[in-house]
């Protein structure tokens, strides 16, 4: 039941912050600001040095079992290339796993431990394979290679596919992706670029709030 509940929570929240940084402390600060701004699903990528430290710290602080809404967030791991990395992240507190591509062994491991897994896909064949492996949500990646109309094209033959575009999603096109049928969107560098440039990480919270507003408007 926990896996089903997490998948539903991710879909309900609708916006996933995909965070990269130079240090685990930097990523933790980005995550805290994104959560402050209203984004409650955080993906820490394994390209961050000592990424597991950041995941562990965030998982302890923002447990999904907390009764305090201000301390609630779902912490996951991204850029997972293999099952070994997935297992290490799960043991560090990751509640979902995201990969840039479809790795069947990673999906099998996540299913074994009842952890939501969202592999990256680009083709109908990859999406069908992901569905056969038991994937609940596929990540359309890189999203900037497609237009929102791609979701309609996918759902023609595969209406049962749950699609989350990541890469290239912005405030200007988020609404188009949601209205096209995306179950959620992943937000990457656009969320953090200004903060990194200026050193003012409160800008992450401000941008996060704008994304949440845009998402809610699109869902009306």
C-alpha cells in the first residue's frame, strides 16, 4: 500500500523539483527552499557529490509519515543508472527512484522493495517495455525534444501510460503539458539557475511558488 500511496501523492502534488549542485549542503538548501515554496516532491540526482548524504539528511527532516504539514515532503533520487545505486539510495531514505533511461534491473529491484520507479523513455517501444515491467509513471526525457502534443500521440496506442515530462518544462509551457495529459512534471535548472548565479537561495522558494501556482491554474 505504501507504494500506491506514494505514487498517488506524487501525482497529486504534480511538480517534482530535480536538484543538482556542487555539494550535498547546497542541494539540501535548494530542497529546503523548494519545499518552502510549495514543491513537496524532491529528486536529488546522483550527479551530486555525496548525494546520499543529502538524501539521508532530507529524508530524516521531511519524513512522509510526519503529522506536521510544514515538515512533509517526498524525497527521492534521480539519475540512477543501475540497481546498486537504487538500493543504496533506498537505504539512505529515498522514497522513489528516477532514471534517465529504462534499466530493467533497476525496475525489478524497485518493484522488489515496493518503491515507485520512474525511468526515462523516448519511444513507444520503451514505454511499452516499462509498462510490461510494472512501471507506474514513465519520465518523458528530455522533454525539450518534444512538444506537449507528444503526450496525445503516445496515449493513442498507450492510453494507460502515465507520463511525466522532464527537461525543458518551464513556467510558460507547464500548463500546456498538464492540459495535454501529463500526470506530473519535473522541473530542473530553471528552478535553481538564478539562485546559483546570485547566491540567494530564497529565489528557489519564489520560483517554486510560481510553479505551484501555474500547476494549480492548469488543473482548474
